[in-house]
C-alpha cells in the first residue's frame, strides 16, 4: 500500500467518525496530524529578471540561471517579510515557506511550498468558492514578486 492509499484510508475513517460523532478535541488533533503535510505548492517558469539574448526568450521552463535568480530573490523576500505578507491568512495561522524543485510535466522547476500552522482551517477554506481564487491570487503575487513568466499551483495533502 502506498503513502496516498494509507492517507486515504485514514482520512475516510476520520471523516466517518466526524459525521457519526461530531467534532471533538481528540478528532481535531488526529485530523491535524493526518494533514500535517497539507500545503500550497507553487511551480515557477522562466525568470523574466534574468537578462538573456532574444532567442532565449522562447524557453518554456526555467534553467540553471533562473534557479539561481529565484533563490536569491526568494531569500530576500523571506528576509524582508514580503513572503509573510503575501501568504498572511490569520485564521490559517503562521505560514512557513520552503524553496523546492517541483515536477511540472516531467521537468524540474523552481518552486515554493507554503504550509500554514492550522491545517484544518487551511483545508476548510476549500469548502467555499473563494479558496481557489484566494490561492491563485497568492501564487500570482509570488510569481510577480519573483518575476516568473508563468506559475502553476496545487494543494498537496501528502
């Protein structure tokens, strides 16, 4: 059984207990533990801030120069507090950031993983129609700050 299958079994059991017994402190703790890895993952395309010859503008994915530029601007954005401002949702708790390589169409792209301290509140945000628009606005603000030509995002549970 793979990691996702195990996650799905545990999630189904917790949701059944919630439906049958209603919320409880113990159940919320178990759900928080199950969703400990829930986060927003944002992949970034080529960096517009890297000066290139015109023929290089046709590249679809980031290259080593883009990765280096993103690391530099990411560190500055974290240290200056800009990342915290972009991803500040009070009810979701404190946001933590991690720079990582993200697979997009079989290619490694620069990316940022954002996790909030209150996983249940973060995921509960997905129940209304504004969640996707809210996450897309955050991902777009990050892409603009880092000068990304394009971005893609997803919510990762496992």
